C-alpha cells in the first residue's frame, strides 16, 4: 500500500523510517525540510513524497518534489530526492509496488531527476537500480564523518598538524559562545542575522526563513555559535542535528579577517559541544568528486578535509 504525503499518518510513518536511518537522514528531517522549502522553492513545488506499507507497517520512504516551474525536475528542494528503507524484509510484491508508483512520478517530471543513494549496508537501493537501467549519469559525493565517541585527545590528534597552531591561536584570541534551546534569544539571533547580511552585502534569505532557523534552535534541531574577537562578533555558524548526527550547516565571517583562522576553532569547539550533547557523529559535506574543481571549491574542501574523520561515499544519479 502506498501512502502519499497528504494522506493520514504520513508524517508518523515518515518519522519512523527517518529515525531508523538517522545515521544518514540528517538533512531530510521534517523540521529542516520546512526550512529548505522556504529558502529554496518559494512554495513552487509539487510534493511527491510517499511511504510504502507492508502488512500495515511502514517499510520504505521516498522523499521528492517536482518544481512547478518550467524546468520540472524531481529533487527535494535544494537537495536531491532520496529513498530510505526500514529494517523489515521487503517482499518482491512490495518492491514492485514501490517502483510502479515511482515510475508514475518519474513520468510526470519527464524523467528529469537528481537522486542520492546513501548506500545502506554498502548496497544500492531499488530506485538506484531502476535509474541505472534508465542510463542515469552516476556521480559520487563524499562526506567526512567524525566519530564523537572518541576521546577529545584522539579527536584533536586526527586534525591536520598544520591546523594545531591555528586552533591554539583561536583558543587564545576568539571568545566562543554556544546558543541552543536553553539560552537563545531573538536579540542574540539578530546578531548572527546582521553579521550574515554584512558579509553577504545583500539580503539572501526571506524573513520567514530566518524565523524558521530560530525555531530550529528552539526545537533542538540546531545550535548557533558566535565568535568574538577584540570585543566584536566576527564569525558565526549554524549546526543542524537530528539528535544523533550533527552537521555543519552555514556560517558567516568578517571578510576583512579572512587572513586569520577565525573559524577553525569555532568548528573544532562545535565538535566538542556536539560530543558533550551526546551526538554520535559529526558530518561535514566535503563535496562532489569531480575531475576539476573551481579554485573556491578546492579551498573549501581543503579546509574541511583538515578535521579528520572517515570518508563516507554516496551515489548521485542524474537525468536531465
């Protein structure tokens, strides 16, 4: 049986499957998707997400929507669409039902799609198998996954040696403050919002999207970090979580201080804050594997790669 997004109990079933896959489903939790909906689509999407039931229990989840604009591509807002399974054995008849329903959606978007497979247990899923049969282009994405069960000393030892002096500078010079549901206020959040505007030199997000980010902090799905240098807030970052995995989301730093390592210690301190709050992993999206990156992409990837962790590979399948 297929349950579409507007049908009874979809949210309940969706939450159950995402919780089983909490190791990989961080960006797809329902609160964060509300934020992405506001930031990246302005409501101009047709949501095609569905849950598959087997013996009245949820066994699989597809998350995806089609842009209602001219370029009708199947994604999930700014993310790729994706598919997760629960822990139950899925019968052949249920798999057939899932693929048949997916085919209808795939036809609606004229077979244009961006899909990500998190390779659960090292295996490709049934949607990936179908897209490969349709000759989808296959790309790879790397995530840096840091195991927070390690001791603080072991975590620090895994950081690139050349970063250690930069961390020492940050510990001396940057005063760091964390804000979560217990101590965030609208006045504090406004400081980060103002910093973001000053760095971007323009308004890049709607007021509604900022309100949702504030609500994410209040609902324990996010925390904010601010860094003070010479009595001035010069850097800040937002870090999202699903109660199990924490991830670097966004940041802003004063451009005139780019020559100083102001964000290195903020990121490192966020590992420790996440560890203190009992998160199991810290995830850093490293980027797509390409033959040639831009200079900016290489610089960002080099920065992220210096904080240790194991490489987690995902597949991206694209048809346009």
